[in-house]
C-alpha cells in the first residue's frame, strides 16, 4: 500500500514563496513491520526513513495529510528529479506535466 504525505512546513525560502498551502510531498510505503518514507533531500539524494504505523498519526498532528494511492511504486528512475513533486510523480508513475506544486498534486489525487 502506498500513501502520499503532504506537509505544510519547509525551510526553503523559494518554496514558501511559490507554494500556497502544501509545501512538501513524500511517498510512503506501508509494510508489515512499519512504513518507509522516501524523503527528497536534494537532486542527488533521497533519504529512506523507517517509521512505525503509529508514527503516521503523530505526523498528522504536525500538519501532514495523507492520501492513499492505488498505483505501482517505482523507486528506480532514470531521470534525476529537481524537486519533491517530480520525485513523487516519477515514483508513482504520474505523467501529467501540469502538476508542478504539492497543491496541484493534492488536487489531482483527490479527483
């Protein structure tokens, strides 16, 4: 099962200017023993963060929203994504070029 998590907080100035509500997005893979968050750090670095199922509720208290995604997860990509939205789109196989911000991805997945 795949969840896509949206956060309202970030440290990057240009993201605060360009994005309205949601400012970060990360795919989350749910396994039997816990969850793995694929956190976009920079163009060349994706961090894997292992958490437990109950930690998703704690993240919700800190402003994260989660959407269940019913698609395949493709962790190996040939292209290097520039931001977290492109990373999530490539990992989930979404090919809509008009999705550029976390808000537009959130609206696309809620349809």
